[in-house]
């Protein structure tokens, strides 16, 4: 049966109601987020399964959380829209002004970075053979890293732009006259900064740290035709007294792709050389754990004359040469070549667990980076707290000073994170303090500035007194 005109009128009235219109973006983003979460989580689950198949000694739990983290990332915009729907109209107005300023500033930063990066690497893109497809893959992989690095700058500029615009129009004064304090005024902006920080935290779990290494590998593939994850990796097997030198690790070595340009040296219990072997490629079988070497050349170093080893070239070696019962796995071989800056939380945690009793690795560097993965998104919230009291002004005279001071303070804090990390990796600070030091410093400074704004004391002029004229 067809609906009557009165029923259609009721549906139109219901769809045009303020409540439905307010929560429609949240419903739409929820549907889109769930679709994206299902698609990406399935893909990530397959990648986790492949990784754990190749490296069964990895920390299983943290890797199994990767699809859940990716799904949560897809739903953060829906949570933000839902928060927008439940707050009051004045809060929604502030959120719209802030998000507009943040989007404008962030897209401007993205455009500047894109033009600069494209200028530097366009010749490499041309060498790939598929310019547009390669560029899409390259910049899609680069976006998580860009977001984590530039979201704080976008927050700073967006806060100063939106709050400065409201201050110039005397809208801030009007809002305060309604009975709202400065703290209550900036609370929805703090929530927005926290949401952006959560996005950074999700990207930091794996995809942002891995982006730099994957970009470099893609550029190498465009130039040389090979996709490498690490080069010139040295590994010492203490129990069997073997020393490995791997010239190139393929990016998907855990899927069985062979290692290239491998050199292996064997020693006896007294440290005397036994043999030396070179191979163009080495492939590890996940099921039998056998090593298959191709293009093999080996020298016997057991004959000693005059205190020196006289190499004897071994002929008639099978090609390929299959070696059984060696305990080394590709994951063990590549660990010394991994860079802590390019590992996410699962990779760092697995490395720390497996090297808990090792003495050769720089564990401070990996432990500092592991803490920094959790601490770095807090910079977004700290910058919101810093920029809010400096962006809110009650006269035209104080606006320029507050903006200049906000930019100076935030750049200084972002620079200090590099200094803290260097101190932590070198052992001058505990790793946890090195990772969270910038956050603690920024939060304390932000609360001091907010307190002075709450009591109505000038910030810029007060800080000028700390410096000699």
C-alpha cells in the first residue's frame, strides 16, 4: 500500500526536525566508518596473520590488536560528530569555527608539503613506469606520517585563526558575558584537540612510524626495481658461531622473498675461522625452516699456515644449496638493521621482549621510542591548552603579541621533544622521562597561562618582564 500524503508530510517534518539534522552527520559518519572499518580490518587481519606466520616469536597480542586500532580510527570522526550533536548551540558554534580554521590551515600545510615533496621526487616517480599509480601508493602511505608530524602545527594555526577571528569581532566578550568562564569556553576545543590526538595515537600504533621506511623503499624500487626494508645488516649467531652479512632485505621478506647478497662466516669455539660462504640469494622455508642458497661460493678456512688462514675454494657445490637445522630466521637476522624510529608499538614491544637479556642492542633507543609512541599524541592537547589563552584577547592591542608568543612557545616545545629524545637515547635521562618530558613541560606552562587569563592578568607583557630589555 502507498503511504498517504499525511504520512509523507510527517516523514518530511521528522527529517527536517532540528534533532535529526543535528545528529545526521554522526549517523552518516558512523555508517561510513563501519564500512571502512570492516574493509580495512579484514585487510589488516590478513597482514597480521602473514607476519605471525613468518615470525612466530613476535609478541602476538599487540599485533592482533592492529585491526581493532584501525577500526577505532575509522570511527573517531563519528564519535566527534556525536559529541557535536549533544553539546549546546554555543559550543557547536565554537567547534564549527575551530574545525573550519583547522581544516584551512592543515590543508594549506598539506599543499605546501605536497608541492615540495613532488618537486624533489617527481623524477623518481617517472622512473617507476606508472606515475599516477605509484604516486597514489606513495602519498597514501605517507599520509599517516604527515598527519602525526603536522597536526600540531595545524592545531596551533587553527586555534589562533579561529579564536583571533572571534576576538576581533568581540564575540569572545559576548560569550563571557553570558556567564561562561574562559575554561568553560575552551572546553569543546580541548575535546576536539583530544580527538585529533587520538587519531595521532592510532597512526602511531604502526602506520605513521612505518611510513618513512616504506616511502624510502618505494623510491628505491622506482630507481633499482627492488623493494628493500634494510641494507647491510650484520647478525652474530652466538650458539653456532656464525656471522651473517645481508646486503639487502626485501620489504616483504616474511612472505618468503629471498635475501640478497649474503655473506656468512663460521668460527669454531676458540674463535678460529672455519669457512666463508657467499650467496646471491638466500631463502628461508617457513614450514621446514631450511635455508636455500643460490649462486653459492664457499671457501674452506681450516688450513692454517704461519698463523694465518689459507682459503681453499670449494668446487662442485650444488646450486641451490639447501642447509637444514640452522636456527636463524629472517626476523632474527633483520633485527640489528631495524631502525627504532620506523617501528610501531607492536614492533618495538616485540624487539624489547626478544632482546630483554641481550647486551649488543641499544635498548635505550628502542625503549625511548616505545614510550614516545604513547606520549607524542599528547602534544596536540598541550598545544590546544597553550594556544587557547594566547588566542583569546579582549583588545586589538594584545592580539599580535599573543600570537607571536604562541608560535614561539609551540615551536620551542616541538624542538624540545627532539632534545629530550636524544637525552633518553644516550642515557642521560630515563626513557619514560625523555618521552613524556615535553608533555609535562607544556602542560605546566599551559595551566600557568590559563590561570593568568582567568584572573585577567596580561600574559605577553608579564613574560616580557622576564627578559632583559
